[in-house]
C-alpha cells in the first residue's frame, strides 16, 4: 500500500492562506528553514542598522556636546555684551546729566556777559558824549582843594579798577564760555559715539541670539530624526523576533503532528498485519486521508478599518514623512481588521501609543497593516483575525492631538516608514 504523509499549511506570521496546501515532508521542512533564514537575515540587517544608528546617535551626542560648548560661549558673550550695554547706558545717562549742568553754566555766563556788554556800552556812550578828550589827569588836576584832590584820585582809581575788572571778567567769562562750549561739543560727540557703540552691541547681540537659535534648532532636528530612526529599527527588530518565535513554534507544532501521524500509521500497520483480510482491504482501498489545517484567510482585498473623516493623507508633514492616513471621529468608534491575517504585534509602541500590526497574504503577496493611537486593544499577538473583525477602539494614545485612527499599509513585513505604501492605493 502506498502511504503518503501529509503536512500542515504554514500559519499566518508570514501571510495566511485560506486553502489546504498538501506539502511533502522535505518541502515543508525546507519552507520552514527558508522562512527562518529569511527572517534571520532581515534581523541581521536590522541589527546592523541599529548598531550603525547607535553610532550615529553617539556622534550626534558628541556634536551636541560641542554645540553645547559653543552655546555656552555664546551665553558668556551675551552676558558680557549685556554688561557692556548696561555700562554704556550708565555712561550716556551720566553724560546727559553733565551736559545739562554745562548748559546751565553757559546760560549764567551768557547773562554775565550780556550785563557787562551793557556797562561797556554805557561807558562808550559817555566817552562819545564828552568827545573822548577828557583824561583822568585833567580830572585830578582840576581839584580845588587837597581833600577834593584825594577824593578825585580815589574816584579815578575806583573807575580804572572797575573798568579793568569788567574787562578781565569779561575776558574770563568769554574764555569760560568757549571752554564750556568746547566741552559740551566733546561730550555730545562722546554721547553720539556711545550711542553708536550701543547700537552695534545690540546688533551683535541679536546676531548671537539668532546664531544660538539656529544651532539649537539644527541640533534638535538632527538628534530627533536619528532617535526616531533608531526607535523604528528597534521596533523592527522586536517585530522580527516575534515572527521568528512564531515560526519556531509552528515548526515545533508541525513536528509534533508529524510524530503523531507516524504513530497513527504505525498503529494502522500493526493492525493490518494481524488481519490478512484487513490487510487486503487496506491494499485495495487506496490512500489514507490527508490531514491539513487551514489558517485565517483574507477576502483578497482591503476594507476601510473605521468610519469617520479622512483628516490627513500620507506624505511629508512638519519635515517628516507621515507614513499613513488619519481617520477621525468623535465618540466610541470601533476599529476593524482591514483584511484577514495574523496579529504580529499588539501593545505599546513609541509615538503610536496602543498599536496593532496584522500580517496578510493577499493574492500571494504579503502586506502588513498598522492601527495606531487606539484607546483599547481587543486582540493579542499570534491571534488569527478575519476581515472586518473588531480589534479595538479608536483613541488618542501616543503622540496624538485628538481622537483618530492612524492607519498604515506596508509591503511585506513592517520595517518602519521605509516599507510604507499609500493606504489610499489599496483601499476601495
């Protein structure tokens, strides 16, 4: 009797099929090994990328320290510039006070000069009226008595001294006025220079602040991007590790069932040897039935995972790739599997909050769908789901600004944003 050992179909960690697929022992074992080798190769690549990205992050941290030193120097310059500005402002304030004082002194000098000018005008007028011929000697010699002589000498001396004093004071005040005006002009020039320096210092301060902001922005952008990429790689490795474990479990399950099948056939052979009639019947009856197990099957296409308003499409947003679409709706909104498949991950993920990843096999091609920001998760890793099956509720977990479902579709297994395709290209 020709006996055939039939095997189980692979379940859906790498894609599911709804048909019964009989495979030979060697073909099935080879299929397991190929899947394991492929995932191990992907993990090796991802882990290599993780190490490279870690090195890149370290380099960025070194650069960050260097930038922090530059920023520290800038802060010191800003402090020094601020102190200089304060000094200049105090200097300007002091100069203005001195200028006001000089203005008052000049005003007093001008008043004294004006009074003396009036006296000198009167003296000139008196001389003009006498014809300018009278002399102090004539006044003295015209005395009528000794007492009159003494009085006249005293008067002439007083007049001469007064005239001399007026002239000296006038000359001194004129000189004081000139000196005060020169000092005032110098102070004004110093003030203008100080103001100019102050303007230059403020301009330099603004430039330094702009430079600091630019350095900080550059650092934040580069470091943030590197950390996002590293997080994606770490999640990829975790996903591949789960898939690898699931394949190993399936392989163990297959080997267990294979041993059970061998035992069953051995028992049937023993029964046949005891009864020649049963042996003959077995020889004439053809082959034994072929055991097989089907996996959860998709419908062959995708459906919308939730109802609501399409608020954001796939594309660049805020300088980064938004790798899916956003569907928003208020209230308690159920989320459904877009296609049949196997849950490869269900739990927390940085940025996505509560997230579910499902692997599908549609028309012989593998896809992965991602459902992010969920309020709750109602499936578990390794669970088979059918298209339209309830998997959780729309929420606002992770980096989210309002209740919505973030939905991604990926070619093959999830490998971060690099494997994402536009969900609108496959949705009806």
